[in-house]
């Protein structure tokens, strides 16, 4: 890394960008000498310059978004039509197919390069990268622009759309995911000090976007925080500690949401004439509701800051409610507001949805992880 940083200091960033742009005119998927040179520029020299600028500004960012890193890519094996170099959060965007980041994107014809705030626009499916639904990407980009309106309005040179002139599906996939970008034309790229100022602006804006996304329950295409956290926990329990995007709810935030949901569900049941006992700490259901005539309900309470399309159920919860149907109820409190501004999080609001009698159908359950009984004996 020291060698790369020294190389980046020798050459001006403007020269590095322009050389890549010139090499774009000779693009081929084969690893020709030109493409090998392009790869070294993107993965080493440009990335080193970005890394040096990033390190100089980390102290200006909120502590919770300082896990930033840099990488450049030009294709493994076959060379990509649109090379890129990005600044990203290691916990929120461990792969370029996930989350938000700041990225240099080179047009296919080499006539321009963009410094953009973008997002993962592809996903692995069937052993290959495939574009995500365009409607989802456009909705997410629109959501981000709304949250970053004040940041983006401070610059008059930003564009909301980019044109890469790409012929490949991967190259074309980047455009719908762009939130905002600065366009640099070949022959008119500013000097390194201006490029550094632009990068600092973009990274500060990215940090703001991360904070907004961390606290959002309405981000299109995003898993509810409870589902995301359950997946992260399962990954780490399976030994994949370096993967996943980190926990989106702290223990205290999760407790505040749960307590808000139990309070709303309990009030509803009492208004319906039930006596209610909170048994969530000792049983595989949350509320034991009883009424005259020997009526009894096993009530499962789920609270979420999301719209409540999915919730997490344990194996024991599923078994209990299937065994006790039809004396069962799901009390789902969704769209809970979570205020993180104070010393302790405060949960307010929420909309109650009641399903009773309720039974979790096997066809509606998606496994998050498995317990595997390892066979006895030695096997080769």
C-alpha cells in the first residue's frame, strides 16, 4: 500500500483519470497490455489516491460511519466495460452489489468519468451477476434524494442521471441506481485539489445517507431491520463473521420497539374485555389473555419499525401456535417510530394489525438457518 500511495503522489489524479479514459477507447474483455495497465491504474494508483484523501477526512465524520474503505475493480478474468473505484462502509456495503457508496464510474467510450453516489445494482443469481429490478433501484435513488435534499442543493453542478454509453448489460445496470453525480469531461477535468474537495463532499453526503438508511423503516427494497439482524446473527453463528451488514437495531432499540408493541397489544385486548398477563419472559408466546367462560388466547406480539410485511418467528413459537390453534392471535404492531436522539431510544406510534385465529402456515415460513446433526463416526 505504501508503494501505491507513493505512485499516486508522483502523478496528479487528473492525469490518472485521463489515462484510464484514453484506455477505455481500446476496451476489450481480454487481458491485453492496455487492459492490464487500466487495471493497475484503477485498482492501485487511483484507489491509493482515494484512500489517502479518505484517511485525511475520517475525523470529520460521525464515529458510527467511520468504517470506510476503498477498492477499485476492472473485472476478474474478463475485463469489464465500465471500471470503477469506490468508497464504502465495510459493514453496510461489504460487496459492490450491496448498499450505498461513492464511486468513480468511467464511461465506455472514455469521454467522461463520473463521481457518483450510487448503490449496488446487481445481485448474484444462477452463478452470475444480474441487474436488480429497475423500478426498485429508481425508487431507492428517489428516496435517497429526498433524504439528502439539503446536501444536494448546496451544489449546482450535480446531475441525477448519467450516460455511460455501455454496450454490456452490466455496464448499463449502473445508471438507474445513481442518486447524484458530478460529471468530468475528458480534457476538462479539474486539478487534484478540486477533485479532492469534490470527493470530500461526496463522502460527507454518503455518511449522511448511511445514517438516514440506518434509521429508516421505509427504504424501498430493504429488509425489515428485524429480518436483517436475524440474518446477520445466523451468518455469524455459522462462522461467517466478516459477512453481512451489521446489526441495524441495538439491544436497547429492540427492547423499546418490543415494549411499545406489547403495550399497544395489551391495551387492545383489555378494551375487548380480556384480562392480560405478560408471559413473554418465560413462555413461547407473549400475552396470556383470558376472558369469562373459560376463553383463552395465546397471543404472539411482534413490533417493527417497518411496514410489517415480514416478521421473525422462532421454532418454538411456530410449534406452540400450531398446536393451540384456533385459540391463537398474532398482534402485529408495525410502523413504530424510533427516536434515537436521547440517551435511551424512545418508541412511539405504531399501527396494530390483529390476526385471530392465527396459525403460521408452513408455506409462509422461510428458513433463516438450520441446526445440522453431524453424523457419528469418521467419514472420508
